[in-house]
């Protein structure tokens, strides 16, 4: 099976004609023009949104439902009215090659029951990136699958950000007019899902900066994720509502662990971990060590706890993304407890960053990579 990628852009391409948004302006300035997403399989079968039912002799083309049900496909900038819940197409070629393609922007195609692994999976990764993680978890996207983005548009700030995200997800951003094939050489070497381990990422940011969303985005393509709520429960209704909102935003198949025993979790984990966050863990650890009560020797006990955490972070075999608060950029806290927390968190962030493969600061939803010291 050979796939010609005629276009990878949204329903109206990217940049969209007449659109004045910052994303489209960046694409136009960069000369990174992407036509409406369209592929042609073996020169015979054409798949594109809004072009009717695809068909070609010798190809089994099955319509598949959208994961969101009867609401149908579509998304920001979508133009697939009337698809009636069509998520996309499941294609089997004469040579047995398998391909999945979305019906349009925002579409989340659900493979049919009993589906075999795909040779190609084109997905709207801007609409629902976690679909890739689920397909991997189900064994439908494997190390042999060529995974590629479709319907790329101004839902992402720029082409550079699109390529970075696809790097997280181990997905390709095909060039316009590129041909990919499912033979066992060349292209397959680019398709693997293996990740070098360990890989430790520290995501820092202030309140409501978008740091948690960034961490979740990084892990969206992973098939085996444990979300670690690294703190103690609170009876405060407002805090409970925040926790519920985080839970609703995460993929339903992710596991959740609520614990302050981060060193043990890091030592035992072999999949991917999202730790959210280091600040809540530190607040709980300060309490457990007696700092808030002013117990003698609390500083030594805390040093032991943080030392165990840093050592486990350094030696973990997991792919781990940890979220932490950047608390040192505001006013000096008015209370001794506030100053103690700020200072201890700053020291701990430094130690974790020094042992991280990557660290980044999120400010107003924008990402600032932090170079190693």
C-alpha cells in the first residue's frame, strides 16, 4: 500500500483564506502552506472530507462511527455538515494493507469490532490527541504503524508547535505531495513507537498558566499512563471541584493514584507517569514532617524525604512528566509559612530540573524551554 498525501491542512487549508488569526498569519509568513487534507491510496482510492463516498475496485472501505456519537464530526473550522456522526473510514487494500482516516476536522473514528492493526493511521491529533494513546493501548497502532497528522489548522499556534507536539506523540507531519509506503524498509524505520527511557520532564508554571494542560498534552499519545495526584485530600468544596475538573479533562482509560509516596511510585513504574504536582506533594510532606506544627527536627526529616524523591527521579525507568508551581516570581509571601513553602519549593524545583532531560516554563499558555544549566 502506497499513500500519496496531497494535503494535510484543515477543511479550508492552513492558512485559511481570509483568516486573520495569528496562527494563519504565522503560516503565511513562514511559507508553510498546507492544502485541504486529502490522501490517495495506490493511485486509486481518494479520501477527503466532503467528497462523497470513497470507493475503488479491490478495496474494502467501511464507514466507522465517531467516538462522540450522534453529534457528528467537525470541530473548529470544520465543514463536514451532514456527515451524521461519521468518524471516518477503515480501509483494507488488495494487499491486506490497513488504513484509518478521519472524516473531517474534529472527527474521532472508532475502529470496527475485531479490527486488525493498522499500517497507516491518519488522525486529527489537534482535535483529540488522546485517541492515539487509546489506539496504541488497544494494539491497533503498533511499532509498525505509520501514524500521521491530518486536518492540521489554526487550532495550533504554528507549524513549529505542530511538529513539536507530533514529536511528543511519535507521529509524523507529512509534507505536501509526500508518498509513504508500508513496505518493511525505509518508511517503517520512521514509524516505531519505542521511546528511549528514562525520559524526565519538569513542567513549571504559575497559577492558571496552562502547565497541567501542557503536561497532559505531552502524554496524550502514550498507551499506558498513570496520573499521580501527589497530595492529600481536602474537604474544601472549591478544591474538590478543581480536582473533578482535572479528572474530567483526562482520558478515561488513564489510571489514577493518589499518594504522597512519590519515591516509591517512581521506583516501581514502567509505563508513563504524570505527577501533578510537586507543590501539593511538598505541602503534604511539610505537614507530615511537622513543619507546620513547628516540631523540632522537621528540617532534617524533610531533607530526607526530598532526597529520596530526587534520587528516585534520577533513577526512574518510567517516562515521567511532573508539574510544579513556579512560586518565586510574585510578591514575597506575607506569612512565615508562605515564605517557608516558597523557599523549599524553589530549592526542590532546582534539584529536579537539574536531573531532568527537559524542563519548560509555561506562561499564559506559552511555552519557554529551559536550557540545561
